[in-house]
C-alpha cells in the first residue's frame, strides 16, 4: 500500500509565512497551527515532483547542553539524494494517525515516533524539552523544493543516545564550537540550522 503523507498547498503556505528562498523562517505555534489546518494527506508519489505542494517534515536536532548529535547517512540510506551526507536532524514525513484533523501536537507526536524509530535512549536518558524553532525552506535542490522543514530542538538529559539502524547511519556527539569543521559535508537543512540557529 502506498505511503500517504501530509502536505500543504504552497500558495496557502506563503500567505501565512514570509517567503525566503533558502533559510530559516521564524514562526510560532499559532502560525504552525494555521498552516496545519490548510494541510491534507496525499499519496507520496503524487507529491515528490509537484512543487505546488510542500510536504511537511518535522526535523529535530538533538542536543545536550552545548553538544549536538551529528549523523552521517550511509549507502544503506533509502533516499539516494541524501546518501553520505552529514545531518543534525531526525524526522520524516507525517503519516495519517488516529487524528483526522492534525494540529501542532499531532506533528510533535509524529516527530517523537520518528525520533524513536531512528534513535533509542538508555534507561537513564530522557527527553527534557522539545522546542519549535521555525520553518526551513530551501529551493536550491530538487529534494528540498517539495518539502518544508519544521525545525525543533530536542534536548536530552545525557548523551546515552544510540542509532537504531546502523546500516543506514552513524552518529557522534560534537561540541558546538567544533561543528563548523564538518560544514562542507552537511546537507542543506543542517547548514541552515547551523547558520541560523546554532552558530
């Protein structure tokens, strides 16, 4: 059965947000809720090449104090356009759930689902806070033209965080002051998060 994903008509999105070709667009939960109410679920195959819709992607960096978890996608990554790239974000497409009317909390629930699919926490590690930062837009590459990121920061209580699917990615904690050393290998959304939020 084909995957159904959540998307918003681009025309509706840009009535609610100030368009920026590439970068972080500030927003709050009120704006996010208004955007979500314009959304709908469609087959992913219909949306992958259709820039008249923006697929909604909750995308969270994972931090502990001044350290950030940096991932590297491997050749086992399904999305070939992102293989071998470095990234700070976990997340993915929003799929239909029990809620027929998604809202900001539904997006956080979906983000948590993706988070726990991609990483696991030790028994003494927990999520302390999930903060919404803003919207990531990037029109510079094809994969990003049909997506918009919802940037969150998931703060955890310690560094006992482990990758679940080690055939698809690896990860290491990097101190904030050292992240710039990895900049050239970062995917565009991670560069935007670094430039506009972390740096």
